[in-house]
């Protein structure tokens, strides 16, 4: 297997680490040289990785190519020569299918994928559309493929990834709050992170993706969770998150729901 990456951002870094730390890593990984420092770092860490001379060299030396360019740089794809047998996996969220498919002609095997930074540790979902076998089989080696049958639905899931930084900010704020109150930071931080990890594990056990039951179970009448939930809702805490998601989805070219967001 020969993998290529056009673009060497954070997700490329995570995917390359993921593939290189599997039991059966690819024989060759070519990365583009645009971000020279990151490309050199990958080549220094993993023997399979080589920094290509340019983007065309990435295409010429590989069979499966990840498009990981920043949206403003996508037009550069039109200057490259793809092969009909190339397998293309786009990690670019804001460009329509027709535009990307035109850029990569004559290649016909094209899919979108949505890995998270945690893929570096072989953890987390990877939304894929359409569910082409070549991309499902490949990404199953480094994460949990989740096939989405509509590109517009994939765009909605893409918007949700904008809450990664706010999530980490919440962990940071909670940890600092406990530290300010006197708890050692070496205890407060790991406790908060492990608490959310454990709660996420419980949520993953719900097969239908509906979590209102978990909300109700935790909010014992007169209890601490009931009080916290009520205060956050009164302050519009959840509405702020949903409004941010609407804004991100609009930026990605999608259309937010007309439903009024609850607090």
C-alpha cells in the first residue's frame, strides 16, 4: 500500500501516525512539502514516510491519496495530473462533490472522510461518505468507520467537530476552577478528563443515539445535577453551543434547522 497526503496539517499528522503504528503499516507514505517542519518531523519519526519534491510527486508515487489542503488552496488541485486508478479520500469540508471530482479527473474512486485528531491513537469515529469499500477497509485500520449516505449529513457532522476546542476549553476551565479552590492541578485535571471519558463510555452504550434517559437518570430530584442543569439552561448555556453550530454549518455551506433552539 502506498499512501499520499496533499497537505500536512494536524489531521495529516494524526493519520500518518495512526497508519505507521498499526501492525501492518503502509510500505510508503509520501507527504507534500508545503509545511516543511511538519513534513520533516513525520519523516524523522517514521521510516515509511518520505517528503515528496512537490504535490505532483505525491500523486506519481502513490495509489491512494488524501486531500488535506486548506480550502483556499483547493484550486491548486486543478494543476495536478491524477491517474484513473487513483483512490481519492477528501478531508476538505467546504467544497462540493462536483468541484472536487472535476479536479481529480480521471480518477473515479472518490470519498470524503472525517477523522478526528484522536485517530493518532486509533480511537474515535471516522465518518465516511459514500461508503466505498476501499476507504472503509483502509480507515478501519486506524479508527471506527461510520458510513453516512448523504454528503449534506456529513457536512452537519463536520460542523460538530468545531466543538473540539470548546470541549477542551471546558475541561481547562473546570480544572482551573478546582485548582483555584485548592485542589492540586495534578489531581484536578486528570480527574475532570477521566470523568468525561467515563461518561462518554456510558453514552456509547446507548444504541439509538438518544441520551435524554441519561440526562433524567443523572438529574435526581433535588440533587446536584438537577440544580446544575437548571442553572445552565436558564443561562442559555446549551443554546450558545447550538447557535455556534448553526454558524459553523452556514460557513460550511449547509442550512441550519429552522427549529428554535432550547436553552
